[in-house]
């Protein structure tokens, strides 16, 4: 191990430069204008996997953006790990708020700043580099390794889901290793054991058949924006409970052990509120912040538009108003059932004076991973060695839709070896990733391969 670790420590600068090249590719999966960049990025990843010494490196086309697959299976009798990550990134808007070009990475203050620096290029790159460190110094890996890096995580991983269903044999493994989540705090090694799910909806309200003068017509017909606002308001009560019928029916409460773990983490509401610039936190009554984030479902409006939003004032009674509304889900809520309940309920809330169109967009199932699997323990030991501290266990508020399919279809535990920080501005302007976490991530990954090889198959 010593050689591997020394190799990693002495190649830090090279890794950062390579990561910069990765971050320069604007692989925004949501927007069709970036289709070419997606392929460029898939090629970049596949070249890095080849350089790392992986074999059978393939770019696999899908109905959407391509997948990248690679394997190295020359450790007979040893377990197999499947490393999953995504090379697609979120859009950059609002671009005005970026302090530097989102696709021209800058190193400043011990961090690398660019879209995808944390989510997920910086985090998946650590595993490519740890494999490379073994291959360069030992000419072999201690376990069998497969890589699957996709380009559609940020848009729901639907094509990967189809691929997974048809390629269970190809992807067969003893554990799935994923770094696409967060550390509990800077410098604290963390294994995440839960992710929330998601049901994402769009609601369009239509009133009059055209925009109207708000003086000539205001007061005589429904205003779609007003009606949409009323509707959104009705989706939660004064205690922060979601009012959709049957919404909480399948929610599994925290166990005593989980509550004890939360207590032991000593979360500071005051510090959290300060970092976010709010005077007070707010959420579902009867739960603390970590419970709310990790184990309670939520409903949030992600965007709302209609009428006149340009500079100045225009007196208009708009014809349409639209909102994007998403619900974070927890085990055992089912995103399809929740989307149906939402649709049914919202239809009852709108008055006859307007029409409503409800579209279910992408979703994802929540997941909780049992912590007693030996692969999880190996990962916990590995991160602890790399960081020089005891590993903590957390759940996440975010979602990685494919994880549940990995667990179910491959019958393998998912190891969520999160390396980001909640303050890294993922999905937001000025995304960044700590270079310290990047290095400790490469080390954690290397230690994991070593620890994992000591498990009997
Ligand atoms: N890396 C995130 C998931 C995440 C977010 C983990 C926050 C930990 C903290 C992932 O790339 C992501 O953003 N997922 C989406 C999935 C959605 C589009 C289906 C999410 O959670 O919004
Ligand atoms: Mn993301």
C-alpha cells in the first residue's frame, strides 16, 4: 500500500490539472444544445479509464447520452466492485452570479471552482485515479473493478435504468461504490446510508385564452398566477405537513438507533442558519433539522413563471401560469403513487374558472442501505484510514435515482462514500470542491480497494 499511497501523494498536481480538463467540458445533460459536449465528455472519461489501465473500455450509446463502461477482472477469487458516477452536470444559470467562468476551472483558497467540481466530476475522478495508482505501482488491482459512468443522472437516469435491467450479468458485482454525496463536515470521513427519492411535477394553470389588460378585465375573470399561488399554498398546512391525501402512508419512521446517531452528531442549527443567511430555520413541526433532511418527505416549488417579469411595470392579466413542484420522498414512498396522489389532489384544488394541466416529470425512489454489510465496514475503515478520524454515518437529503435499482437488481450494497460538502454550491452558482477532500478521496478509494480485497468472496 505504501507505494500506492506515495504515488497518490506525489501526483496531486497532475490530478488537479487533469480534473481541470474534465471540468472544461460543458456536459450539461438537460439542454439539447450540449449534445456534442456530452459525447466529448464520455470520450474524455473513457480515455482516462484507458490511461488508468482499465480494459474493455466502451462508450455505450443510449436513447439519450452515452454511458461509459470499463472493467479489469484479473483478480480471480477476489470480490468485484462496480464504481458508479456521472459525467453530466447541472445548467449554470444564473450565469451572472458566477465569480469565474463555470467551464474554466480556477484553483483558489484550497478549492477548485467550476460547474461539476463536486457534482460529480471531482468525486468520480478520485476512483479513476486510485485505480491508476495501483496499476502504475503494482501492475494490478487488489480486487476486480468495473466502472459505469453515465451522462443522465441529473435528468433521472432513465436510460441507465433500462440498460441495467438488460445487463445485470455484465454489471454483476459484490458492492457498488459511489462518491456523489457529502461529508458530514469538512475533514470528517463519512459513509452515507440513505438517499431521498423524488417526484417532480409541472403544473400549468390557464385562465383566459390570451393575456388581457388588467384594468379592462381585472376582477372579472380568474388570474392564473393568483390561482396557482393559492394552490401551492394549500399543499402544506401551518405545521409544515403536506396535505396530499395518503402522502405519509408509507413513510417509515426513524429507528431508535438512528435517532441516537443523530444526537451523537451534535448538529448545530445556529451555525447552519448562519451559513445560509437565514434568521431562523423552518420545517415540519415535531422533527429536528437532520430528521427533516434525512428522513422526512418535503414539497418545494422549484420555479414559477407567468405574466410580465421584465424590467418596469406592465399591467397585464396573464393567460397562463406554471410552476415546477418537486417532492423529496423517503422510504417506503413510491414516486409513481405519489405523483398520482398529487395529480388527483391538485385537480380538486383548482376552481372551475381555470384549467389545469399536470405533468409528472422524472422521479426516483428513496433508499436506505443496511449498515451491517462487510463491504460497508471495509469502506468505513478505508475512509477512516485516509482521513485519520473515526468515520460517521449519515443519510442525505438529495437523490441518486439509480441507487435503488443497483441494490435491487444487482443485489449488492451501495457504498455512498460522499466527499463533497453541503456548502460546495452544487446546482448553484460558484460550485467548488475542496482539494483536500479530493486528495483524501483518492486515498480513501485506494484504501477501500485494499480493504475490500481482504474480504472473502
Ligand atoms: N450528487 C447529487 C445528489 C446529492 C445532492 C447528494 C445533495 C447529496 C447531497 C446528484 O447529482 C443530484 O443532484 N441528484 C438529483 C437527482 C434528481 C435530478 C433525480 C437531485 O437530488 O436533485
Ligand atoms: Mn447533482
